[in-house]
C-alpha cells in the first residue's frame, strides 16, 4: 500500500474499515426499522458518508445508481442550506433537477458537529419511497409527460433545524402522499440511520483526533484516485463506441438509442453520449446525476474490488451529454421511470468496455429490474400501494455462466418475499420461477430470466409496469447469442392479452398479470460449450433438449439426458463446415 510517509498504513486500514462498517450499519438500521416493503424487503435504498467538504468518502453495500449521485445532491444542499448550517440540522430533498434522480428517491442528510460545533462530516441516506403523490399510485408511472404530474417536488430544505422538526414540510408531505404512515416510517428509518452514523463517526473522531482523522479521510480519496488512475493506464488507449436501445418510452412507439463513445487516454476516461436520442415525452428520461452514477458504476465494474468506493475514484472520469437528451433532460421532462434508462446506460457502457477489457465484462443481463406498482383502496377506503422491482439475471462471462435470479450489478436489490407480499397486500403470487431456454446460448450460458405471476384480489386498483427488452434482446458477447425477450401478459375476464413493455391500466378482482423478464446474453461461441455442461443444463431444466441441439449442436441419446458423442461431433462438424445453420 503506497501512502505518504507520515501516515501509518495500519491506522489507514482501521479508519477505512471503520467507515465502511459505519455505512453498512446505517444500511442495517434502515432494513430493521423501515415500514415499506420496497425499502425493507426490496432494499431500494442507499447509505454513505461525506467529509466536511461534502465529498463521498464511504459507500454502503447498497445501490450504485444512487451513490454516484451523492456529489450532485450534496452540492445542491450545501449551496442552498450551508449558510444556515447548525447542530441538530437534518436536510432533505428529492428534486431531480437540483441534484436528485426522481421524486420517489428522497435524500436525508445529517451534518455532523463536534461538541464545540465544528462541522466534521455528513451522514447520507437515500430511499425509494412508496408514494410521493402525483397522478398514479406509487409515483413511478412511465406514461407521465411532465414532472409536475409525478408528485411532490422537494427542493433542498430543512427536515429538522437546530433539532426542531419542520412541521410545515411534514404537513405538506402528509397531505400529498397516499400512504403517509409508510412514508414517515421510512423517513424516520433514514433519520435513525443518519443518527447512528453520526454517533459512530464521533466515536472514530474521539479515537484518532480531528486533525489526524481529517488527514486520513483526505488520503482515502487520494489513495482511491491513485489506484484508479493506475488501473486505467493498463487499459489500451482508444475510443470505444457502443449503442444499445430501449423498446419505446411508453407513449411513442419509436425505439430509443443510447450511444456512448468511451475514450481512454493515459489515466483518464471520458464518456461522451453525443448521438443519444433527445429527451422524450414518457417518464424514462434520466437526469444527468443518473448518467454520471452509471458511468462511475460501469467503470467500477472493471476495476480491482479492493479499491475503496469513494469520490476519489470519480476524479479520473469525465462525462458529457447533449442537453435536453434522454440522458440529460431539462425541465419539464418527466423522469419517474428513469431507472430503465439508467440500466440501459449500464448495458451500453459495459458494451463499450468489453471492447477494451473483454476479460472483465459480462454480456447484457435482463435489461434492468422491472418496476411494478399496484395501488388502490380497500372496502373501507384505506389506501394500499404495492411497489416491487423484480430482479433477473446476469449475462455470461468469459470464464463463467451468467447468474440466475439475481439483481443486476447497478441496482443491488433483493426480490420481495412471497409470504410478506401475500400477507400485506391483496395479491396472490401464482408463479415465481426461472424460465427455461431464456439464457442466451454461448460457451458460457447467459443467466435465466425470472417469471412472476400476480393475481389481484381486491375490488379495483391501478397497475403500473415499467419493463423493457421485448424488442431489443440483451446482447451476447464474443459470438454469444442474445438472451430471450421479455413478455407481459394481462388476463382479464378469462381473456389473455400480450401487452407492451410499459403500461398503466385499471385492474379488478381476479385479474392476472404475468411478467417474464428477458434472459441474459451468452458469452462465446455456443458450439464451444462442453457437451457435458449442456447435458447438465438439460438435466437441471435450464435448457430444453430441442434447444440443446438447436443452439449448442448437442445431441442427446433418445430417452435419456446423456450426450450422444458421435452424433454431437457430427452435428457440430457440419455446422462448422457451413452445412447446417446454427
């Protein structure tokens, strides 16, 4: 470990590991005390810690898409509220055009002071709230056309000032959200996490002293920067261009393009999104804070895992995007469903990085989690809102198959437990399973997509779905095939209808929504996959016997799941010679 001579490497590691444990303990506090399923079970939240200058020095094991936005959010809050800073303050905001990402993601930040009122840092939390008002329950609809339809827009303000609650703000929130008990419960979980972060950091400060601790915090950022620059130097210089696509914006039928030119030069990376589709009517516009987050997260995917996750790693990365584009919209563009574009940004960036460091990049996963909200009122007119982000799979990697039934690396979420869903909401989960033949064929097979089937049991509700990858399947790499496409099926009065990837519609008791996510792309030529592995996939139900032959050229002995070696050799030989199309 290369450190300045005056700093002790053992103390450096102690400070680093303590900070990491603080932000992880903050995350555990939120899980233990949150009210909503989307925070408690889906784990759609993040924690971090900033130094007194507002620079991120530690990230919890939470959501990369959130954490890269912290610099923007902190800059906005410090600019708006820094002159009034005082012990006992807690700040909040959610405005996507003032450092945030979309309205359901509410930031709660607590400035931390010493006993003699010197600012020493900030505890930071972000959580996706069940509802922040707007035209559709859950505040996450894809078909809103301007931000004013999406809910309560909170600029940087005091949630608490000198220890006293901002009662006006609390009343405004209460009157504008459908489920204030869930919202206030989750806000209080964020506040509890911030207070825990404050207490733990002050313990660290007492152990090391303010002056010495600040030197180590500064070195944490500098150390990350040095390590990142060192690793970027090992990436071949050049400009790597990649395009990926979104099915549509939920309003207009035209497909949308995200284009990136990733330029590596010496110890720097620049991501340029010129050529990306202009901002759209639908709510999938991703604010520039989201774009920045995804660039940081994608680059982080190809770096050594032992580099500390902090703002130091951001210093060698620059980003540009056309104003009023899908990845840098301007007011009044709607952005409630910005997660979809964020995940496609990740796919696009990894597609570019695969050209530079193919051994470190996996094929495209499911296309980002699927957002579902079901909101209405029961017979007593009590509101209910179910929010879930269904997580799918990874694509194949150079040396390993894709992973089934797991969150993509940019969201780091957990799937909702069925028992909790059925106990709390008017829903029956009739299927929750992996989909055979959905992983793209390759030397390394893509992960399997997830299927989830919901039956609604209350009188009436609004169903809102944000999904994709029905028209543009997850790409494979190095000759791997794309993953299977996603699908939405709505069954009403016994009539089944395949729907678009994004919808907002009324549902009634007995209606069924059946969602299938896309599978991950494959990696490498499928004809190079070990036939024994293909047979094992058939035995496990991952691949059908028909697709084993069609995709992999593997012939099974009739009536068994054993490889017919001679027939397989002949099948693959004919394909290699061009006799049979693969």
